[in-house]
C-alpha cells in the first residue's frame, strides 16, 4: 500500500508523476494520490480580486489564512481544476482514477482551529474566522472499498469540521491517510530534491533522517518544508514504515523516491 502526496507549488512536474503512478498502479500496487494546488489557488485568488494572505505562527510555521472566500476559492481550484486534470491525465493513461475532496463521503474530518496566533510586523496577533483545521479522522472504509474495486483515489485536501468545509494541510492529510490505510510508504513529492541544509544548494540534501533526529530535521526545514517534516513525523507515529521527501522533476519520480532518492525518514 502506497500513498503519494503531489505538491501544488509552481514547478512541480505533473506528467512524470502521472506516468509513474500509472505504471505502479498497473503493476498491482494499491495507491492513493493526495494533491496540493497552492499555485493554482494563488492564480485564481488574484484573478478574482482576493489575493492570498500568508501568515507565520509564533512557532515559525508559515500557512495560508483562510477566510470563507478563500475557502471557496480553494474548492474551485483544488476539487475543481486540479483534481479534474489529474483524473483526466490518469484516465488517459489507462488508470480508473476517481477524484474526491475530503468532504465527499466524509473521507477527511478535521477539528477547526480557534483563533490563530501569528506574528506580523514584529507583533503577535490573533486571527479569527479562519476556515482551517487539522485532520482527526479518515474514512478508511470508503477508501478501502474504492481500492478493492480497482480505483485510484485522487484526494483534494479539504475536510469536514462540525458541518463546515475546512482547508487542511495536504502533507499532514496525506500522513493521516497513510496511517489509516497502514501504508508501507508515504512519498511526498515537491519541486526540490528533499530536505536541504542550504535551500540554495541542492547538493546539501539530507539523505537519511532517523525518527529520533526529527527535531533536528525540523530545525533545518524552511518554509513549506516544515509542514512536510511534520507530516512525516505524524505518519511514522501512525505506523507508516517510512516517508520519502522526493523530487517530482525528472522521470520515474515515485520509483526513484522508493529506491531511496531524496530524504528518507524512517
């Protein structure tokens, strides 16, 4: 059982990932794809006159502030355009892919955050009316039925929380899905080689992180990479055998990650 998270940042390579997913699925492996869509969301938000707002928590983790309008833009970009095009690409490759948002069938349920404490311009502020949450429950039975019937679920990271839709972090959602399905491996693909000691130097790749060293890895991580390391930690805690932070760019990105190319966290 394999769970793959495909990032949504600018520069993520979609076609090589879909080629690899198709080959792995057609080889008999059960796979769930969780995807992002941050770049498409940013483009759509600006086009609609509601540009994105990013905030940094007091612990130093960057995230998107999600008011109701932003949440609806997420739904349009994630569960609409991105999911549809990924499913289209997989179907064209002979894979019976099925697009879902985490809201559909209650696949993902989350606890909504209260007031979010952030740092802006050197000051600590409380932001309210934020439609973000943390995944607390995965509808494993629904995903298991789809997998047993030969589907490849393509999951957008939206979740239900107390009857309302919430934006949830894709990397951490993928970790919860991998744990619920007892996946052997979670592969998190982005537009960088993995965890870097120096973000400007691809040669500074950290190749292996032991579970006991995850706090040190968190200290090295910058920007979105912090969420990926957090997701890896949560996946391991949930029983996933290993997590690989890999590069989507280039041929066979998933199989390269499975072979140990990238940052292997075990």
